[in-house]
C-alpha cells in the first residue's frame, strides 16, 4: 500500500514515516502543501495522511483542490487538539477521518486499514479466497489454517492481488503500490517476489498475463 504523508513537523513526521514503513507500507513523506500537490499529480497513492497547518499551501486548500478534481483518494487529516473548527472544515471539504495530535501510531494504523478497506469496497476486515485468509490487521496470511511466512513485500503484493481478484493488475501498478521513491528498484524485483509467492502458495495460483501483468482468478483457489 502506497502512502503519502504530508507533515511539516520533523519529529512527528519522522516518527510516523518510520512506523508506517516498519508496518510494510511504501511511504513517501513531503513537508509542504506544494510538494504534496506535485506528488499527488504524478503518482498514484492509496491513502493520504495530511497535516492541516503546512507551509506554502495549507492542508484544507490542498484537499479542496483534490476533491474539486474528483480525486477519490482516502484522506486522513492530522489536527491539533484545540482545533475543532479545522476538523469540521476538513471533514466537510472531503476528509474521511482525522486524528488529533499527539496520537498513537497503532490507532493511526487501524484507522488507515479501515479507510483502505472501505476504498476497496470491502466491509470485512479479512480477505478470504478459498482456503487462503489474509488478515491486514495481524499482518498474517493463513492457508488451510497454517501460517504462511511472507516477507513484507510479498504480503503487500498478495494483498493487492487479492483485493483485485478477477482483474489483471499491471506491473507498473503493482510497482507503484509496493515501492516508494527512495526505494532502489531493481527491474526484476517484482518478478522475484511473484516467484517466491508462487513457491509458497502453489505455482498456478498467480497467473501471468504476458506483457500486461498478474491476476488471481476467482475460481482459482488453493487446493491442498
Ligand atoms: Ca503543521
């Protein structure tokens, strides 16, 4: 899952950035409203974590522009404790949720999962495909009840494919979802992760559509 974090407070930004990366998100962090707008124009992000008080362009302005353009990205705003007014304005111009500073990283994580789930059109917290169950909260995959040991990237890749069962996901889209800018992306990195996932889940589970991308088909469940 690709996250854009917009926060000008260096200490708070660093804490959230590091924490989310450890949780397996591909995070990009910018510190002003202008950079955030540029980033959102050139890349696809799955979720935006937006501070409201920002240099160059404040968060509310940015959010207004985004929604005016019809950008549906889930947005969680970060506000100060005494700013009830900002929270209400934020929600009214299109934020989906908010956190009051200082906040707990665990709670931020849980709220992000809820927003990502809703934006994927899903009410149930777990992704179930035949005997395979992926639990984003526990960061765990089970097949037939047994835990499957996956790296963070393999987990993110599987989650993206399971959220799009029946749809071919292009390599570009998968790379965008898995890697932030700073990541030194080897051209075959994605193929390597797919290779290991197949080793762990069965070779026929993820199908390659040559020249296009990858798909998990609705009727293709793991038989063991
Ligand atoms: Ca700020």
